[in-house]
């Protein structure tokens, strides 16, 4: 079965990714269905990163020489690219080393300023998360609550893998200061209904923090339209290098947000006993940043934009539809997450009968098929569903219909392999 | 196929028909170990009398490798002196760290040499060791009592 209606020419796209020239497990074609964990990189990104080191390497924002100028220009140019990608303004883009760091930055900033800090979380305040959060968007808030005495509450997940919004007004009450949630679940593929949540959060004066790690690499993002207050995503899931993450925040919020990491570059003035802070975004970028990685990320976003985010989403939905239909035909298969493609992205978690996901993943690996198994860093969610683990396939622009067929054939092969043993 | 070196029949037999599964009512030291990277869990209960492993029972959820390994471990060490049990434990640990270069000593490991293939799959070594590490933890505690 193939999707001739796909808007993408995957054969052409795959040629841009050097990793697809190699084979795995004794000459098998690599079927990479683990982009939800990290994406593969096109040659242009690898070159952009290497080229920075080869030709322009110097510490940004310091040094009175030509290389420093070029490095600064490349790094700040990358910031402009990210701003364009998110339809944001350039001063609202903070480079971090990862989305995890971005979320920790916020969680610490909300408790590290002086008492006049308007973001200071205190006893009696409430932080709202959801049951489907990745550990990176749960634990920083959980620990912030513990540090400050604030209360942590959460939206539950329905058996279909959607957020249960029936108690939204009680959950997001007048004590609520922060609502942190994922745009798209890294386990279920669910795309969350932001409009209602953002409206309620703003009604009570809370800020909305959006984890866009699974959405920004796959669909066009417009921060103004989303209406959230902070957003983060990681470079390496969006064709970019590891070691680079993005935090976007509304400028009027960043203006007052206290810093998290202290050191070089983030200051305005320093004496032995005190210091004042540079304006955003530099206030949040202490130390020499990951410059080559920022440049690599800009190249990745350019690649995605050239292909077209709308086309990428449409392509991934076709693959998702094909996989969901295929799994529906396998009696033992159970999908965790929406069974339709409405408000859903290209991540599908499932189990197959009594075959443990690790064993299924191992069999698939023997066929050259790379999937993720386990709790996917969302342990409370898998526990909610009463299981220890699932197998997860996640798609990207370089996957095609034949790879969904290979996965389905691999599942049948695993059923056969483990049947009579 | 290459995969057969991992999924030896004796491993799958233990997975399907585990031994000593179900925690004993007898007194003993009970520990709960988790593989945080995958969520597999095992509870192992060990009683030691006069330096001898009197009883090992367990319960758990996990993949075939982790569950078969704890099943085989419980059968192997029951009735042995602590020192002998530790010899097997050390041999098994060494086998897991051998990166596929060792076949394991059947004189010491008995059926557990079937796990030799696991050492070629770095991601699965923790699965195979989960029950053994729980036994080590529980038996050390039991001796201290």
C-alpha cells in the first residue's frame, strides 16, 4: 500500500540525509521510526554546524576581531531564523541547551528572584499540569511546588487519550499562577485543545507554558495565534543538532523574569557584592553559548520551511492513518491514544498481545526497524493506562508508506516468532 | 537468525512458565528493584538460614529477558550457601559484561549460560541483571540481620 496522495517526495528528501545510505543489522534497510526521540540530520545541517567550526569559530559577543564579529553575526542570525519560524520577535528568543533546560529555567526563575519578583511562586499558589506530560514538563513543576509550598494539580487523561477538560474551572482556579502542558503528547500523539485552556488560564491571570517539542518540528507554529506565554522546543527533534533548545517568551514577561543561570554575558554591571542583569534574551544566556549548534538549528529550520511545514504535517498524517488502519486489522494490537487522525500527530503507541514491548522492539530491530519502547519518559501516563510500557512509532518527513508496511509486517513477524516459543 | 542467540528456548520457557514466582509468606528480606529506563519491575524476597539461601521468591512485570532471568536466578541459588550463590552472581555479571566474547561457564551458571547472547545487546544487559541485583541487595541485607 502506498500513499500516492502525499505532498512530499520522500525519495528526494531521503537523499539529503546521509544516514539513510547505511544499513543496519547485517545489511538491512534502516527504517527509522523514532523521530519522536530524535530526528535524523540532513547534510546541510551537518555542514552548517561543521562550517561554523571550520571558518567562523570565535566566542560571540566579545573579542575585537573579525572572527568574533562573524560568529556573533551567525549566532544572532540564527536567533532571527528561530524568531521567524515561530512568528515571534527576535528579542523573545532565548537559546538554551535543550527544551529540558528551558523548562527548568522557567521553573527556577519562578522561585529565584527577590520577593518583589512578580513571578515568585509561594505557598497557596497553584501550578496546573497534565497527566500526559513528558518528565521534562512535569518534574521541574513538581519540584517547584515542593520548594515553594505551592500546590500541583493536573488534568487527567481520558481512556481515548484526550485531556479531560470537564473540571477546567475548578482545576484552573483563582490561585493558579502557571499552567504547563504539552502541545502534542510524545506518547499518545494527541494534540491538546489550547484555546479553551489558554482562555481560562488568562482569565485567572496565570501564564501558560507550552512544551512544543513534538509539535514545532512538524507543524507551522505562530506564537501569537497560540496565545500562550512561553513555548519551548528542542533543536535535535527538528533536524537540528543536539545541545540547542529554544525558549520563547512574551517580551513583557521576559522583561521582568529573573535569571536562572548566572555568569558571563548575562550581566549589565558587576561589583564584588552585587550585579545587575542584561536585558532579555542575554539575561538568560550565561556563558559562551552553543554557537555552532544554534547555526545548525537555523539551517534545520530553513530546511523545514523550504519543504513546507503544512506538507510535512499532511504527509505524517497519511502515514499515521495508514498505521492506525493496519493496527486495527491486527487483533492483538491495542493503540494508546486517539484512534482517528483528528487533533493528532504522527506518533503512535501500541502493544501487541502478550509480547512485551522490549521484545517486540528487539524483533523489529532485527528487521532494521527502529522504534522506541518503554514508558517514553511519561511514566505517570503509562501507569494511568495500567501498563508498564508501549512500543512507539513516530514519523517524520523522510518516512514513507513502505516503512509503515515494513512495521506492520514486522509486527506480524514478531507475533509468529514469539507464538510457539 | 541472529535474534535466536538472544531468545534461547530455555529463556522463553522460563518466561512462559516462571519458577518461584509469587512472594512467599515466610519471613525474609524483600526488595523492589526497577529498571528506570523501561519501567520493568521486580520484587525479590530472600530468606537466609545459617549462611544458606533457604528460599527465593519473586514477583514482577517486564520483558522476557528480565522475567526469565529472575526465574532462573531464583532456581539456581536456592539451597546454596551464600558464598556459592555469590560465585554464580559474579560469573553471571561477568558474562553480561563480556560483550559477546564469553560463552559463560556451564559448570557454574548451568542453564543461565543461555543469557550469553544478551551481552551482545547493550540495551538488554540491565534487563538480565535486574533480578540478580535484587537478589544481591536482599541477600546482603538478610546476612546483616
